[in-house]
């Protein structure tokens, strides 16, 4: 049973087959929005999620919609 739960959790953190936006495309969108460095990006809870730095030198958290590529979260990382 534990193995089944582990494999389900691992599957949940993989890009969906219907995702139109690749990790590279999400990174390009973020760089176009002012991110100078992406320190982490992964598939999580149905979207691309991660952290990066902007030109102001501060760390931000982001989420990118995997279907249309829009940034749906862009906040200072506290």
C-alpha cells in the first residue's frame, strides 16, 4: 500500500500530458517578465512552480499556468 501511495505522489508532480507549456517555455516567459535567474522550477499541483531572482536582487516565488503560459503567481519570497 505504501508503494502505491508513493507512486501516486510522484505522478502528481510530473507535467501533465495535456500541458502545452514546457519547462523551457515557462522559463522564457519568466525571463521576459523580469526574472534574471531561475533557481528552481518544477511541476507541482498542476502548474509550473518555483523560485527566482529579479533585477532588484530579491528572491520571488512564481507559478506558471501550463496551458496558456501566463504567470499566475509572482510574489516576494519571505
